[in-house]
C-alpha cells in the first residue's frame, strides 16, 4: 500500500468552519429568555474566560459551551418548554469528534456545575437569571447526596465551575465581546483529531492503472 493509500481522509467539513457556520446562523437566535443572542452569549463567555486568564482549552470550552443547543435533536426552545435537552452532553459529544477532554468535559459539566454550586454555595442561586432558575428545575434542581461527590471526583469539576460563572455573567446586552474570528486560531490549534469521521481512500484499481 502506498503512503497515499494509508492516509485517512477527513470527510466532514473543517470543524472550525462548521462551528463558524453555526455561530453565523443559529447563533442569531435569542438565548433562551435572555436579552442577548446565542452567539453573543457564547462570545461573551469566552471573552470573560480570556480576561480571567483561563488557558486556551477553557476559553474554547467557554466559547462552545452551549453548542448543544444547536446540534441536539431536542432544542433549546424545548428546554424552555420543560423538556431537558441535555445540551451539555449533546454538545460535548459533538465536539469530541475533534477536541480532547480539556475542551469537551467542562462543556459536559457546565449544567452539573450550576446544580453543584446551587447546593454548596450560599447565595449562588440568587445570582442566577430567572430563565436559568427555571431551567435549573428542568435539569434536576440542586445536587443531592451522592451526586455531589460524583461531581467533585471529576478532574474537570473545577474548570466546569469556572466556566459556569462566565456563563452566568455572559448575558449583558451592552457587552462588546470580540467576534468569532478572534477565536479561530485558538480553535484550530486545539483540533486533535478527525475522530469517528475517518474514511480510507479506496485502494488503487490495478485494472485501470494509476
Ligand atoms: Fe450558557
């Protein structure tokens, strides 16, 4: 087999372009009862992470934390109607096609982090917006019992709590975060693999020559 035949070929579109496309289209939707769009909310969260000195992977996680509202089969609107769309999990699973756990797991845990902080931090729940309080109930309410230890056992629990605070604060209609293009290079540098979407080039057909 020649080296060309051994090379896997990526069949999906470039991940950064796909994500940019989602920001440019569904990102214009209202962010679930908040006075900002989905894209503005995620850009604000990433900008706050940057200003807070987060590493690149966590800035990317903040930027992408709600991508599950775009990619899941149950929408964010369904969440606001009382059906948990589990967007943290659908988003993390979708991102795992390309990104490692340092990006995907804070995304996966950002709803759990809200439930955790409501359980352990006096006054935290009072800082949540009315929409976030509403979705807290749909998402299971404050953590109880063994859930707390399970959450803190994750190596990404602390990162998820940091992300959660940027998420909670990223609902300011007056904020002017940088545009998506500001984060393109960061995202491209974090793409680890074209996983699950690999295909092999077809073997050369000896009957047809090369
Ligand atoms: Fe969010």
